[in-house]
């Protein structure tokens, strides 16, 4: 079970989770991107920037 990189809480992944999916920590709410499944590797999700109507 992967741990949150910020608060060290357990992050439960669904059985059908896919690489590239965004998951969030149940304790602190930080969003992570699933980078790989074997072994499970999480990284901070990229921040979305405002497009200002473009």
C-alpha cells in the first residue's frame, strides 16, 4: 500500500487503478499521479494553470 509523500498516511488504490490516474490522500487531500503499478510509484500531481479563456 503506497504512503502519502506529505503526511505518510496510507493511500488505498482501487483494484482497477491505471497509470496516469490521479488519486488523493484521504488524510491531507494532496493529489498524486500514479506513475507505475509494478511497483506502485506515486508522484505529486501536476498543478493545473489558469487558461484565462484561451
